[in-house]
C-alpha cells in the first residue's frame, strides 16, 4: 500500500498555482505525473501524492519540473481568481473515487488520441516519403527514356547522313566511270574520222594484199571488268581434346587416356550423400586418409573408420585405405571386417614387387592378427596369406626359400623376421610346437 505524502507546499498567483512535492530521495526517472482539470497525481514508489483540486485548471499548459529533490508542478488557472483551498474539503470517498476514475478515463482517452495522431502522422510521413520516392524514380525513368530517345535520334541522323554520303559517293564514281568510258571511245573514234575526212578530199586509201583498208584492220579494245570484291573464307577444324596433331598410331592411347579421365570424374562426382555438406578438400581421398590417420593416432577409431569409408567410396583402388581401415576394425574388435579389408588390400597390392613389400607385410600381419583373435591360427599363417617370406625379406626380414625347400617353414627364422614378429607373438606356443612336430613327422604345411 503506498504512503500518502502530506508535507507538500503550494502558492498561487492570479493566474497560476505552484505546488512543491518533496521526492524523499526518489530518482527523477521514477516519478510519474498525472494531471487533469480537477485531479493531480504524483507517484514515486512507495510514495503517492494526489490532489482533488477545488477549481479547474488548464491541463494542456500544465508543466512539471524535477530538481534538487523536489517536484514543482505549475498549474495555470482557468479563471483569474484566488483559491481559498487547494483541494476540496469533503471527505466523501465515493465522490473522490468518481473524480479519480473520471480523470483516469480522460487521461486514457488523451493518450489514445495522441497515439492515434502519432500513428496517423507516421503513416502520412511514410506515404509522403513513398510518393516522393516514386516521383523521383519516375523522373529518373523519364530522364533515361529521354536520353535513349535523344541517342536514338542522333544515331538515326548519323546513319541517314552516312547513307546519303554513300549514295553520293556511288553516284560520283558512276559518273567518273561513265566519263572515262566516253573518253576512251572518243579516242578510238578520232583516227577513223580523220581517215574519212581524208577520203572526201580525194586522197587515196592504201590497200593491203587482202584488199582491206588499214582503218578496218584496227580492232576496238574490249572493256576490262571491275576487280572482284575481297572476302574471307572460314576454315574450321575438327575439335580435339589434345593440343597435338592427330596421328593414327596414337589414337588407342588417347582413347584409353580419355576413358580413364572419365572414370576419374565419375568417381569424383559419385552420388554420395555426405558430399553435399562437405567442402572441396573433404572430397579428396588423400585428405580423408590423412584425417583418418589423425583420428586413429588420437584414439578416435570410429571417426577414422568413417573417414576411410568415405574415402573408399570416392576411390576404392587405394590399398592404404583398406589396410588402415583393417587396423581400425582390429581396435574395435570387428575381426571379420578386418580380415575383409586386409584381404582387399592384398588383392590391390598385386603383383608382389619390392616396392609394395612393406605394405603387403602390414596387411598380412593385420589379417593374421584378426585370424589369431578368432583362434583360426592355421588360416592366419603367412603361407596362407598373400604375403610370404619373400615379401618379408624385401621389407627387412630374411628369406628362407633359398635355404629350405617349398612346403616347409623354418619357424625359428620366420619368427624373428621383422614383419611377422608381432603376428607370431599372438600364436600360442602349443600350436607352434604341434605344427613343428607335424612337419618332422612328414606332414607338409604350406607357408
């Protein structure tokens, strides 16, 4: 419930009433004023000052100032007369309630009116701004159209003048050509006229052996045709992908190269859902391989498998992707998948040459490790895999094929080779001893 302020002061003149209300430490932005013709309220929580004025005031010219802990309200009077009391002296609560409600309703109506007028003003300003913008745009369009018309008229005039000059030039050339022809004809007629004139004077005409006159022996030269107009001949060549000339001996090689390029483009543009959200480097198998290697090194085997999966879908002919994914499956105990990936890597690493010996050895060890964890020791032996002791020797081990015949395994030498030492550490000693006894008894085991 608010605290009613009673320690206010007021003064008056013939035309104005001044009321000073102490704010009691309240800040200026928290003071709320409400003033009508017969009601005044100053609210600053938790204090409340309200006055039911005894005479009406001009609410439109009423003002309030806050400063130095005091709110000073200036109320212009409607009539120039001194007031005996600032507020009404009645204690009728119903009347005060009626005055308060009437004042609040009037204040709300005034706020609504101001809001409507403000909205109408803003709407009018927007309309004016839109009309002005449309007018400017119309002027700009008219200016552009006028400029286009001027340019069109100017171009039309220049074209007409050029055509007129061309016609005048053609007429002048025709006149000159006609005049030239007439001059040549006149030169040819001159000797004939002289001969005819001499015959009329009694001169004798010399006749040749055939009886023809010398004048008839002269022939009129034919007119030469005008030179032909110059023109350009368009030469088109058969389109080629290669910059070199076409040679029949190189056609098969070029077709093979184009086919490989088309396969590579189809592999790069494969319909993979993951490609829609990947960047350009994410579509590179080598970049995905490096990403998978980093995930494997940090222990994120599932992330490494996902990276290798996407790289294999993009390019399935890279042996390292299958071999590395087999290592991840070994860590995740997906042994059958590890065997499949290692076998696929060994299939891709064919033929066996010294250059891929280390990669074949890694794939063989991973395949054998998976078989050992499945307790299929015989299937995981080096002789049963794709990489044999010859690959181990190429990778840094020692070959036993030169010292032992085919079909036998030198277990002690093979166990200490660098590439199979890890695999033989997984075999139980009982299995190795049983296999040695079978060999000693004559049962041959392929290695």
